C-alpha cells in the first residue's frame, strides 16, 4: 500500500517557510501573490495497519503541539481559482536525505513493514496568477529540475529501477580515426584531447585489445584537469608585453611592474608555488602538496592540516546541492589526510553576480544571482552546521561576470595527532569502503568540471549534480576517528571527484589493487559496473585495512550504524584489476594510469591592459561617497549570511566573524582554539581581490598574499608560523590570454611567498570557468584566493577591530599612495584605472613585525586592516562597531603622491596599512616600537556618535552619524 | 572525593558532545561519551551515572523535526531506565538539541504520563541564527531555588544561541501559566539591562521569552543557549580582558549540577 500524508502547521502557528517563499516571490517582481502556505508531504509504501499508520503520523511525522496531518489528501494536487498548488519531489535516483532517518524512526516505533519513505514539499499560493507566472515561480524559486520535479506535472511518481543486465561494453579505439577518437571523447563527456586519446589508443594497441567503457572512463577521470592539474603541470610558452606605462603620478620609489623573463615554462606549479615552499624549507612544514591537505605543526602533540577547494560548476547549476556537496567534500580532505584529522573549522568564500542583476539580462541557462547566493549559503549552512564544524571565516564578492559561473570556495582545517600524519598502504591490506551507499549521483563530476559550461550543461551534465547528507558524514567521521585511534587501518582517502576510481586508483598507485565491484553496497539496483566505479556519491571514504584488523573494524562501524564493506585487496601487481560478478572489466597498468598522460603544451600571452582613468572632480563633501562605499556589495555587512552559520560549535571560537559593542562589526580574521585545554590558537584569514587582476594579475596575487597576512597581524598574530593555500579560479586556459594572466599571477604568488617567508602547503585550481551562450564566451575575472593559517601562541592576546574607549588615540600605520587602480572608489564611477596597489615586502614585513610586538605587549586596544574602501571605510567600521565617534585629520596621514586629494587619501587601497587604537598613556611606548616606519597619529575617539574627517584644508570633508554609517553598511544584504 | 559521573549521550548528528564533556570536566565531573546504541543494546547502563547530558547538534539531521527521532528512541526504547534514573533523584540537562529532545519526549515540562505539552519550533526569523543573548536568571527567587542547575547565577548571564528551531510554545495557555506558577521558567531572554525586549534579544520569538525550563523537581533542565560555549572568558564575543574574570558565565551551571550530585547523590 502507498499512503500519502500531508503535514502542515496548526492554525495560529507562524508558517516561516511559507512566508519566506512569499518574500522571495515578491523579490522576483511578481506582485499577485497574497499569501503562501507550506506543507510537508510524505509518501509511505509498505504493509502496515491503519493503527500503525496512525502511530507513525502522530508519534513521528508531526509535532503534536504545532502541526496537524491528513492522510491521502485527494490524489493529484488540484489548483483551483486563486489557489495554486505546487508540489516538489525529488527525481528518482536522487538521494532523499530524510529517508534513512525516517525509516529508522519508524522501526523505533516497532513497525517493520515500511519499504520506502519519500518526502515532497507542497506550496499553496494564494492570489491571481497566470499559468506562466506559476511556472516562473516554480522554476525560479521552488524547484530545480536537475534534482526535482513538480508532482502531477506529467508521469511522475517513483519509477522502479530496472534490474541491471551485465554486459561488458568495449569501445572501439583501435579502429578509430582521429576524428572518431575526438567524437568518442566528446560524446562520452571525457574531456580528453586528441593527444590524450591517441596515447590511450597506443596503450591498448600494445595490449592488443580495445578498452572497456570502464577503462576509458578511469583514464579520463584520472587524467582530468580536475584531478591531474594538467595546465599547471604542463608546458607553457609564455610571452609578455609590458610597456611599463609610467604614469605621471608614479613615484620612482615604487616597485615597477616586474618583467618575467621566462619564456618556456615546464610545470608552472613546480616553478612557482611549490618552488617557494621548497626554497623556504620551513621546519614546521610536515607534509606539503602530497596528501589531501597540507600539514603543519601545531604543538607538541598535534599537527594541523588545511585545504580549500572549489565547487563552482555544480553550484552554478544547483546552488544548494553544489555548495552542500562542496563543503561536504572539502571536509573529507582533512578526514582523509594522514590517518585522518578531526575537522575544526570551515571557511567559505563566494563570488556572485550582483543580487540586483536584472532578470531580463540573465543569459539563458543561468540562475539569478540572488537565488544562487541564497542557495549556496543554505547549502553551506546545512552541511557545516550539521557536521558540527564552525564556519569562522569567509568573504563574498560581486561582479557581473560571475553571472554564469559563481565561485564557491570551501575550506576546512583539521587537527591530528603527530604520529597519525602519514599513511602507507601495504600489500594484502583490504580495500574497505565506508559511509554512504553508491548511487547514480555525481556521474562525471571530475570530467565535467574540466570543461566550460554552456546553456545546455544543465541538461547534459545533470548527473553531476547531487545533494549531500551531512549526518551520514558526521557519523562516519565519529567512527573513523575511533578506528584511527585503535590503529585499525594503514591509509585512508576520500571518494571525491572520480569516486572509487580516484580513491582506489590513488591508494593503489604504488602497489596495485583488485576490486570486486558487485560487493560495493548500492542505494538501488540497476547500476552498471562502470557506474559503480565512477559514481561520485557523497559521504564515502576508502580505507586500507590489514586483514588481522578487519573484524574489529567492521564491528565498530556496525555499532554506530555506519556501513563498512570489504570490496577488494591491495596487491603487488602494479595493476588495477576490477571484476564484476567474476568478469574482468578492467586491467590497467598503474604506471600508465598515473604517469601516461602526455604533457600538455599551451601558449600563454600577457599584455598589460590600459584602462581609462576616471575623471573625478574632487568634492568638498565626501560623506555621500563614504556611504556609497559602505553600501558596496563587496564591503557591506555579510551578517545575514554569517549568522546562519554556527561559528561557535566545538567551543573553540575566540575571535568571531562578527564583533563589536553589539557584536555586528566585521572581524579581520578568525581566531580558534582547536584544543580546548590549551591557549594555543589558529588564525584563519583570506586574501582575495579580482579587481586588481583587471590591471595586473601579478600584483593581484602579491596583494592577496599580503592581505591574508595583514589580517593575521590585525588580530594580534605574527608572521612566525604562517602557511598559505592557493586557489585559482580562472577562465579557459586553452585561450592564451587567460593562461597568460594565470602565469603572471603564479609568479606573483612565488615572489610574495618567498619575500614574506610564508610557504604554500596545498592548493587547487578550477579552470574553464567560462559560460558559453550562443557561441559567445563569458569568462570570470581571473580570481585567486589565498587562504592563510597561522599558529598563535596565546589566544588571550587576540586583538579585535572595534573602537573601545573615547579619548583613545587613532593611528594609521603604513604609507598611503595614489593607488586607486581597481579600487572600490573607482568602481563607484564604473572605472578601473591603472595604479594598482603594489607591495613593498621589506617595508611591509617591518610594519607587521612591529605591530606583532605591540600586540604581544598588550598595547593595542583595537586594530583594523585597511582594505576595500581604504582608510575611510576601515576607520568608519571601527567607529560604528564600537558605538563611538571618531575625529580624523587627513593632514597627518603619511601620503606619497603628486596629487594631494582628500578622496584619494581616504579611499586609496594601498596595501600594508592598519588603523590602530592606543590608550593615551601608551603613546610613547607605541611610537617607540614604530620608529623608522611610516605612521601618523591621525585622530582620536570621541564619545559623541559622530564620525568626522577633516581634509587637507582643515575643513570637515566627512561628517556623519554612526547610525547612518552603520545603516548604509548593513542595509544592502539584509535579506 | 568521588567525582559525579556524567553520561554525555550521543548519536548520529550529535555535535556538541566534546565541549559539553569539557565543561563538565572543568566543573570537576567525570564524563563519558555514550552512544545511544550502547544504552539501548545494554552495553552501558544509565544507572551507572548521576547526570545525563543531552548535548547540542542535529540528532538524525533534525529530520522530521528537531530532536524528534531521538526523543522517540528515549520514549520507546529507554523509558524504564529513564524513569528509574529520574526516580533516583538524578539530574538531566538538555542543551539546544538536547532541550528539543527533552520537550518532545515529554520529560519537560514533565507530567505523569510524559505527554508532550510544549515544543520548540522554527524561529520567527525563519532561519538558523548564531548570536549572543542575555538571559535573566533571577537571583534569590524561588525560581532559582527550584532549579538545581540555576543556583548562584548573577541577575543576567551572557551565552550564545545557535539554532533554527528554538521558539518555545506550549499546547495551551494553561500549561504556560502552570510553568509560571510552578517557577519552572528558569531562563528568559532579555536585553542587556535585564528587561524584556523583542527581536533579536529574544532571538526566536519564544513565548514569554522562554529560553530554558525545568521540571517540577528542578532537577531536569532544558535550555536553548549553550552554556558550554561560555565557560572561559576567551570565548566572550568581545574578548573581555578583565583578569578578575576567571570563568565564563556558563560554567556555574555545570558546577551547580556537579555540586548537587556531590551533596545529594
């Protein structure tokens, strides 16, 4: 029997989901909806009695105090008159995360006969609406056809999965012409080029047979840009055109645009990012660029590891699911590092198109940026909060060009005992897959993210989109750490992109492995051997377990209801052999799989672009400009997002993302105590500014590194032990101009890391971020995220950014220059300019070290880094976050330029600058520490709630109440 | 002196277990993280502990309502053990998801047949929110006297909340007045000045600004805010640097529970 049950809020209970939907519909510009009601629908299948059904409904499905239910409400949802019913259910094959919990809950009631449990969401729209408006609301807001459907629309319900009939499929490569080879690659979504296809053909010619579909898929996945980073490891012929445009106002002491003389690059990664680490030889680097995340020392007992990934392509198509599985995936990186680390914090950085992007201009196949943003935030919230990992740090930036490719960076740091930092698979160890079951979800994720998106991506790549189940991952994590502490396994890795193919392939790289695919536990019947192998179903990890430990291992997993299954064995054949029901379906040499990819050769070109310098008339009153900057989407408060993340779970949060007299000011970085009974901490920060890349990716990269370090200093940290990660999100690297910028940014990374003495320990790139509509390609701005992790000796020395006491002195440290290129001030005038902020690393290091000493001595009451929006925005944020006024005198700002302009001093984004609050009686002590460095005593904190800036002529150029400033800053993203 | 033993109950999705254990240890208790399967399967016995702590998290993903499935497990699989535990005069604390479980299992506000009389439903804001709140815990009143967990607290304490379903409601007005009359309302959200205030001081729209209640014996406490997240001044959102302040506001709640066991059990 199939029962349909509908649960809704009792009369008088606030229907938060319905009202939320109502607000979103209004945002869509549809005015006719008067009200929205929400109901949860459940479909239960099984042999149960009336009484049992009643028990399930009353004791499990509803909250008796606030909800009521009805059974079998009349068949199909019926819309009538002004009442429009939209019921959204998951597509067959998509994991319904509630199902497992519900089935358990039903069993707990002592009821055994239920075989399936499905959920759906029902929205009842009240109002005069046309069919097309209902359709718009459904498609734009309520469901995503990649994973869901509207019930009753046409032939829905739960299609039974057909039983799979085994047949080995061979792909005819041996007889294929070049054209056919390319066809095979394209049709199979392998994203392999002709050279690569030829290399595969050659391998099989030697073997004297054609590959199976699975073998070809395995090679494609292993060789994908996503897994192999072919661009970074390939050969690049690089040419550079820099005229060194010496603009009039450029001062001689500034570093000129460096010319990179190298023309032929063999492995960009090794020549830049990894080279810096190698040359810096930091003794506290434990494992770099090897494992699933980079490891550094923490204290005598523990190491910490850190990894940041992107999940851009899936988030473009299905924001909730994409971000959800993005964070779920990066959490498994520390879990799969060494012998498994416990995740202690998350960081998330997003780039979207502006939320007020006109619907009429949206390219076909894209979702509106506001929906993307809301979906992504919900996805991160859902997974991070449910995993019990605090999301402590992040950033959100906006630009039109992210309309087809939003960027979703997710990062996780973990902590692990020193002696658990390395893994070693042994011959004879069993291959054990643990966690969730394998389904048809996420097929082709690795290869799909190695190509550009088109407006057809949403149909052809729908299999690559999934939703996660954080509780599955959480319980898996709990048991893994137990098994780790009992020394039950010798290696672990996650099944990420490429699924088992990637996990077993990597773990068995040195030795070889044999896997019996029919042993892999499946969500449902009907998967082919090939699908089992490459499925990217979430929440799975692979362990290598010595035979003598297997019983104990299986026992402890079973005790906490986590599946663990032996699916094969690591061998010494150096071959990957896969069997399905006794048939050999894959027999590949590990060496070919991992080393056989032909090195790619690409061309790269870089030319400095010349941008228009905006003609901005100097205004006497700059208050409106400050208000506009505070309302700039990049700068404004992200409180709406931050509060939805649990940033304090695990109890280690010290400096929270929001701080201030009413806890709503923007912290520069996060400080977390990963070991509760120790006062040692971690500082997590990020540097990102794609706007500088419009002018010169070299200085963008340099600035990103510098910014991430500046934030650490601003929180009371030091340069003593800082490690960084690089995450490049770029356009199509097959296009020389895109690749040219990437090369130049990489050199910026190298120089910055080297000069500041901060090694890269891990990184990741996401290329091909372009969206093709009718042959026209939109590339994202080349964007680099630098994520920094620093070990802090004593978290009690943490400094926060908000003004503390009236009468205290306000300083600026660092040199302000005419560096408004790429600034948010210029952006207000739709201009980019050319004077991009540069970095003087020697000077910057001196400033950083001096401020670290001052923090350490407890001199600093508050400190804030000057970044987006310059000194004016930084000082204003300090003032309104502390609820105290400020008087600032621009004549005291160390300023180096030919044009003396109030607006330039206020809004220039020169690097390596801080605003600092010092008590009057500490003035001497503080200034002593700063001797020889550029600094200015620029004002003081006043008890009035007024923020005033006096220009070079001594007259007030900004005069604004704190409430007004704060409102400008908080209003734009107060959704 | 023998330390009271605390059973920190965990299951799939529990995620504040370790810091709750740490807080109890700081309050001089002995703690053990116990999986629900161990209690249901009989490998561990509730009777061996003096305190049962239900920590925060998302037990079973909050699927079908926050705390619902674990609450049912307690009702249908551990009912007798729980009744004995309560009868023996032992203590229970439920924090956040733990409070949701206590309410949905009928252990709070508590009546003869453990029927559910109140609930914690989706916040008025419609979303999960993490923010710090002031709580009124009246000093020297009967209220403080009734709940053993709330002794010796200052007028107002400062703790973070982090939840999506924390709006306290009752089945009817009678229950609500009964809670007041019986002094079962232990914590109420308030402004910094200790007075009643609207959102966001009351972060979820709870009736009577209720943040925590106890049963009629005062030994079972449930609260939405997280006392374990403020046991150390370093956790304070404004980084209080007063050397005289040794502990965070939440620690006293754990000390109260532990001290009570020492003296009475």
